[in-house]
C-alpha cells in the first residue's frame, strides 16, 4: 500500500498485532495495510470503508476500554497528589459517557466520524442483543470501577512517591531485530526495594493468567528500559470485576521466551511482505481462513469475499 502524504505505514510488532496475524491473515492485512489513508476526505472508498470498520468495537472491548480509562483517570489524579472523586461518581460518569456513545453508535454517527464517534459491531451488523445483556454490561463496568477503588491497588498507589511511578497507560517502544516493538502497560511502579511491579487490568469473568506473552513482553521492556534483572520484576494480572489476582515472578526463562516469540513473529510477518524494507503488502499474500467462530466476530466480514462466499452476505 502506498504511504499517506506526510507519514508512512511503518512495520512494527505488538501483542495485539501478532495475535491478529496468527488468527487470520486477511484480517491482519485489512487492519494494518489496506485501511491506510482511509481517514482522508478523498480516500479510496474501499480504504475508507475499512477505516470505518477498523474503528468498530464489540461490546466487550468497549466496556473494557471504559473501565481502563476510568482507572487511568483515577491513578493520574493520585500521581499528582490529588484526591480522586468518589468511586460511585467515577462509575456514574463513566456510564453516562457510555450512554452517549451507545446513542452515537445506534444512530450510526461513526459512519461520518469513525475516530470520534463510538461504533459498536452489534449495531453495525444489526446483531440482536437483549436489553438485559446491555444492563449486565453496565453492571460489570460499575462493579469493576468500584472493585478497583476498594481494592489494594489504589491504596498502594497512594503510598508511592512521584519517582516510583514508571508507566501509566503510556505507549512505549523498544527494538528487536530492527523492528519497533510496542507495549502499553496499564500501571507499573518501582518498589521500595528497587524492583518493579507491572499491573494489567482485566474485566469480564476470566481468571487471571499472569504468565502469558503479553506480560512477558512488559517484563522484557522493563529489563531493557529500566535496567532491571528479571527476578526484580513482578507481573500481576488482576480481574477487577471478580476480584481475582494472578501474580508471577519473572525469570530469565520468561524473558528469553518473550524475546524468542517476538523475533519469530517479526520474521513471520516480514516474510509475507512483497517489500519488507518498504513495508509493502499485497492482498493475495494474506488469504482468509473462514471459520464460523472467528468470522462471526470479525469487523471486516461484510467486505471479505471468503466470508461472503462461505457464510453469505456480511453486510450491515
């Protein structure tokens, strides 16, 4: 794909990007290449449509993002020494923002302003969702925010000195095999003993799994950027909805595994490109793998020929 004027589509690795690559090559191509330039007023119609679809979220991601934003807002106030609002106030403000977004999505405002207006997959594809399901989602958001505020993480954050704060929802980068690697930690801080605790918030009902690749990537970044030994790093995956916490101490084996998996992913993604140096891709090198389970939740299904031929029209 040609670069947009002023800046170019650079190759990079992130956990979410690699997961997309492994799940469906066509979705990967649409999500990271074919949409490029779709934000412009004079964009190619296909790229514009892909850009709109790329910005859609399903209700689970939308609710999880709302919780993350609320928690980050609370921690930002604590970081600068301010007293955060009452938890109920934060929860209600978050839900009111979501109600506004829900109306935007239902009114299809995202078709004209995909970056600023909320667009939900369920509305775009006219998927039937019972009112009770939406109410349960709102209850999960409220419960997660209250759970964070009443749990140990907020209390610990209030005890930190300013120089102990390492990262709070910041997009960070380091380099492996000449490729940028992106990580975004929910919250990381330095302990009084000089180590680091890296926290990742989850919502929903899944039990924490702190030893996965995502947290391994965070730990790898910490060893390189913060000059820490693996054994000085603790990673925590906390489901603040159900109050479940999973914790792991990092070893050199964790670091080596994360580095190896990232390098493997970088090589595999580059191998698909017609021009790895220029980061140029062509659609024929990224075939779809139709699957009722995966395709049924793909935002691009209305444009994917393989989906349409196997499952029928995916149009909204």
